[in-house]
C-alpha cells in the first residue's frame, strides 16, 4: 500500500497527479500570502468517476484522494489537522470500507484521517476509503461525498465531491502485433479498436486516448483530437453510440513516427465511454487541423478483453557494439589487470528501459581470472560478472547490472578490470571477448581476441632454483654437523 502523499509548494500539479480519473477540480481560493492567520484549503475533485456500470459489485476503487493544504501565511503550522469524510450519500451506488495509508479510522460511512501538525504552505493527502460497487446501477447514477477539514488554530473548511457511475467499459485487444523496422521520421499507421461487451450503450459517445512514449510522437492531427505540446498524448472524441455487443475501429489510421537515434518506443491506447476530457488532461490544449477521425463498425473479434493496449515499436536504428580488448601481458606468476568491455558505435544508445546486453569473456589458456572487482554504494565486491560453471567456460557480463554503473561512460564505452593470473607460458594462446545486444545488426565486429603475452618467471620464482637452493642448504647443514662432530672427537 502506498505511503501518504505529501504536498509541497514545489508540487505544481498536485491535484492532477493524485488520480488519473479526476473529471474536474474544485474551485480553489487565492492563497493568503503574508497574512497572519492559519487557513486550510481542501483540494479534492468536484466530480469523480466512481466505476463503470458494467463492473457492478465487482468494482473496487481506492484511489479517491482528499488533499488538505495549509495556505502560505505568517501564522506557522496548522496544529492537529484532521479530515472527516462522510460517505453516507453514496447509498445505492457503492459501499465504502476503511482505506487510507494507516492514519485513517472508521468502518463507514464516516472516516477520520489524522495528519497531526502540517507545516505552513505544505499539505497532506490520503485515500480515506475503498469504494466497492453494487449490482443494479446504471450509467449516470451518482451520490455525494462530504468532508470537513479542521485544525486547532484554523477555521474548518468543507467540501463535496459528486461521484458518478460511468458508462460501459470498452475493451481493447489483449495484444497488438509488435512493429519492427520503423525508420525514424517516417510515419507508421496505428488503427485502435474496441468492443463493448456490456449491456449498456455509450449514450454520450466514446473517446480514444493515445500515448506515445520513449521518443515516439503522433504525426497526424485530426480535428476531433486535442494534443499536448509535444504530440505525445491525444484525446479524440466520437459521437458514436456503441451498443451492447458491438465493436469498432478507426476508419483510417492515425500516424506516428520515432525521433532520430531511438531504438524502441511504446504506443498505448484506451477507450472511454465518457467523451469528456478528464481534469488531469489539462495539458491537451492543441486542437488538430487534419480531417477528423471516424469509426467503422466491425464484427466482434476475439481477444478484445483488456482496457488498455500497448504496441511495442522497434526502429531501424542500431547500437553497434565492438569489444574493447587488451593482451594479458606479464611474467608467469604475475596477476595483472586487463581492461575489457564494449564500445557502442551507435548511432543508438540503449535507454534504461531497454536491454543493454553486454559481453562474454573466455580467458586465454594458461591463465586464471582471480577477480573482477567493482564498487557499488561504497561496498566492494570481487565479481562483476557471472562466473562459468565449468572450467574453460565464459564469464558473462551484463552491463545493465549495478556492478557496471561506474563503468559506463558518455562516449558509449563500458569497461571493467579483470584480474588475471598468468599460470604458465602457452605459445600462441589467446582468449576471446564477444559482445551482444538486441539492437546490434553489425555482427562482423562483435568478437575479438585476448592475446596471452607471457614471459618466463624470474629466477627467484623458479621451482628448480628453489629445489637447488634447498638441496645446497641441506648439504651445508650436513657438512657443518660432520665438521663439529670431528672436532668433538679430537
């Protein structure tokens, strides 16, 4: 369960971020900057979509927020702030049970949320109850929630929210076929679909919401759609009354494209039986100028069973990895550092949400990898890569792991030091390093050698020398003992 939501003066769009289903914001009085008294303000929505009519008793909504803020003033914090929420007005459309994030009490229909002292200019919010639906409701049925905020040193303030049962749920495809080979800058089509599996008709029409993420943007701008300034979100409305058991798709597609250098992106869409733009979509202010989108009725296909559909898009951009390699150079018995890794020649760079791949290392014959050290959050570890299960296997290095956070650089190079012990000379021996990632379409430069350049061990490391030395020492001891014995006899 999420923690309490804290309001600060830095949170410019607080009410919009609290719930994606807000329909309109309550009027807000002007802040009393510089005034001496402490004043409270409620910021809950004036209207709220409770659930869809076809959900009935299966509906569950625990996202209704009741934020209370302390207006900026010279009066200090508001002391012992409480919000009392009365849900008795929801009889017939829902059943409220205890919710909140641990500081709300009550079993219904009245709930009390205690916030303690709240700093001047800040605020608190909570979802005081969980609303369960009831059977037999119809679209448009509604009820009222009332609430009162109090503090020891401030006058109480009250507010109300009208909760309405929405129209039918409109279902989208369980999965859309992934798009491969999108050329950045070149438009591609998207044809969203929906089905109405309920017993209700969309009396007020329908709406389509499309979101383009990770470098994608919408390129067609129909007149019945509103867009944000970046053309990454659109709200399109249609007068169509979709009856029970009906299905529709766009008559002509809406188009999108990718920004340069992007490897992948995601399109998401969902349909609503309420064409009114939600209150948290206030940034969709640009009206399209192209020919309007229309809907065409289709046979109800299988697979339209979810409420939101994602389309995964992969572009023609690649991330061309090449190994960064170095010889294992030293004397027999030495443990040396060898820097190994990958260099991304681009033009793409895998984002945090994309698989970055990595590299695999097979060390040269005659050597042993003793550690691949790294540091994460001031703690050191000896193994940044997964060790092979069998001798002679590959060390597998996933550069998306935390062990490589400090090894990745802005120029696309990711390297780390392998500590390798040279056990013996093996003429012509070399290991291999192989890079990989899902977006590398130039395989010719994915593999490189790791040469072994081993010199003989210094004489002081020679086993024969140590054996000879040990033998000589023993001879000296014996001769000395014999000499002493002879002197004793004499």
